[in-house]
C-alpha cells in the first residue's frame, strides 16, 4: 500500500476520497486552492455546500499551498475538474510519483483524456498514471455506503497497489488495463445523464429512460471502440454501471442540469446557481466534436449538444430522435 498521499482538490469527491485513504491508515494531505473554502474546511472540518454532513478527521492535513501539499508523498490523487486540470499541473514538479486521476471529462481544447493531459504536463511514464472511475457519488462514498469502482491503467503492479490502498469494507476497487475505455466511459456517460435529466424534466416515463440508457451506452461504445477502447469495458463499472447510476440518481449534477433544462430554464442560469461543477456540459462539446472527427454516429450526444449550445427546444430534440430512420438494433 501507499503510505502518504496528497489529494489535490477539496471538492466533494476529493474530500470523500481523502476520508477513504485516511480510514485505510494512509497519511493524507488535502489541498484546496480557494482561500475562503480552505478556511471553512480547516475551521469546520467540512464544507456546508459540499459534504455538509461529513466531518474530516483531524489526521487529514489541510493545505492552501500546492507545493507543500504534495511534497514528500508517495501517491498523488487529482480531484480537479477536467477543464482546470492542465493549469494546475503546469504549477507542479513531480518526479516518479504515481498519480491517480478522479476527474471524468475530456479536455475541450485538445480532446485529450485526463491521463494524456497528466502525461504531457508532468512527463511521467504512462505506467505511473491511472484513473479511478465507476458508479461512485461522493455523498455515498463519504457516508460509507458500499461502492465498487475500477482503476484503469497500464501497469498491473501499480493497479494492484492502488487496489490495496483504496479498498476497504465499504469500497471495492477492481482493475482494468483498458485505460482508454475506463476514462471514456466515465466521461461520456455524463452526456447521457444530461439527456436523462432533460427527459425527467419533460416528465417522460420509465420506458423513455430505459431506451435512453440502452441507446446511450451503444453510442458511447461506438466512439470508445473507434478511439482504441475495448468493447467489454463499456459493459463494466465505468460503462453501464456509472451510466445507470448517473442517469437515475438524485445526487447527479449532470442529471440536475438536464432536468432544469427540460423544465424550461436556461443553461447559464442553472450553472450560475450551482456550487459544484457538472462535467457533462463541457464533455458534451468534446463528445460532439470527437464523434465528427471519428465519423461515429452519436444521435443522443448530437441532440444534447444542440439543446445546450444552440438553444434547441428539448421537446423538439426528443421528437427528432424518435423520428430518425428506422433500422436494425446495432450494439456497436
């Protein structure tokens, strides 16, 4: 197991993972970049707008200075939203320290997955970079509700060490050497979760949701395979597992965004009222552009993009999906 970890990013997921590692007798340094939020967490050992009911143990050290937070640790955990990750990495100087990414997103400007961004900025060997993904709402992990996730990477040795470091009676970690599939599954499902929220806001039923999740998984798989992922990965925790959870859960920020759009609210107004980030909004842009780049048919992603960025009425988008040319059911 790793013995000393820096968790960079004290959002709800960062705090939840810091609690997991601390419970596993790993010394944890938790970094929060925002000075005001840092003072709140340091004083209250929680944050009223993040995980208000969860207290951080006194054994977790809080930092506002980035360099001090990761100095001397043997594991770095990145709990930083995808569109901000590169900027933080540019401030870091890391030598041969394993890095675990928690963000579920695709960088807009480059279409890079998070492991690619980490490799480019930190110049670490690929075997030292991994991603944790799967159905894992921070609120439930922090409350010790049994959860299973998957660690994706290229080194079996590193993945096994990550498994031992993060797993306990309430969190079970599987491993996968399909890093591409693990990262794409965790990212693309957020687009479908926005669509699920839109359907809920339009007061659609269970039939609609079942169809959406099934066909959403199909287009996620198509894009993933075209980008080098393995088909089986999308039948696992970072694919169908995370997709079902994010589409159905009251904890899902992406579903929340979609639901309020379905009820007639504007995207900018919804995002302005949120204290945490819904990764799926930015990922919709990346997913839409990647579908065009790889010539992959992704009708749900396309319609979500049109609704979010071109002000297409949600009910018209849904109608156009239902009136598409009839065809055989194709999974991949």
